[in-house]
C-alpha cells in the first residue's frame, strides 16, 4: 500500500487524502459537515464564502466518492505527469470553481423564475439544497486528458465498449447537456459537470496556444 501511494503523483495523492478525510468526517458529523462545507446558493442563510472551495471535497455517499476518486486517480495521475504539479493544481481548482460558477448561474435563473411565478416552496428548496462533490473538477480533468491524449483508447467497465478518449468525452458532455436541459436524472448537478468541462477545455486551449502547456524541460 505504501508503494502504491508513493507511485501516485504528489498533487493527485494529496487531493485523494483530503477527499477521504472530508468523507470520514462527514460519516461522523454529517449535519455539521454539510451545513458548513457543502455549497449553498449565495442567497441562502447557510451560504459561507469558503463553500465554493470546500464543496469540492464533500461527497454524498460511498459510491459518489469512489467513482470520483477512481477517476481522479486514473486521469489525474496521467495529466499531472504530463503538465507538471503546479499547472495540474491550477487546472483542478479552476475547473472546480468553474463548475460552481456555472451551477450557481443556472440556480440564479431558476431562482428568478420561481420568484417571478410566486413558487415560494421551490425557491425555499433551492436555498436549502446543498451541492457536493469533486465531479466538476473531475470533468475538467477528463477533458484535459482527452485534449492531451485524444487518441488514447479507453474501455468502459460496463458496457465494455472501447473508443478514443475524445469520443468518450464528447459523449459524456452530450449526455450531461441533454439531461441538464431536460431535467432528467434529478439530484445530479449536470451544469456543474459542464462548467468543469468548459473551464478545463478553455485552460488547456489557452496554455496550448501560448505554448505554456508543457514544462520547458518536457520539450524535445
């Protein structure tokens, strides 16, 4: 186990540890952790200025954190080794903040609609619904991976279909966009996923255009 963790790049390893610590703390004091570190709509009395950061380390259950951390380990490790720890850390948090920004923007539109139509119950529910998870940042990493290694062959566990990374990302983003617009798969912050993916794309695109994607010593 020690050797396994030693082989994980530094930033990815530390992010895994922090997420696990937050998850264990949530198991011990769920109400406190959710009210304090999950992200609430800015107009909510439960909103705190640090929540756009801390919500990235909160998760809603075992499978939620398992799949997010599995994705972080698989794709984050590769991306961190490719672009270096400093850029990777910037990428991760920019994607997480971008996810929070787009999700909050969509919430603002919903809140404005509820208030205009007098839907006080729906507006109250919006105010007290927390957002948790590293999924927005993870989607940004998936996009980054697909932009750096577009032709990498990836196979899903179920169904066992193999496609290039670029096609998987396009499919995932398409699913998130459709489910977000139609309101299906309730309880999932689809626009947070899309926000993370968008900011991941923009950051990698800018770094590539300005020749800052790779560390200088990686150029050959």
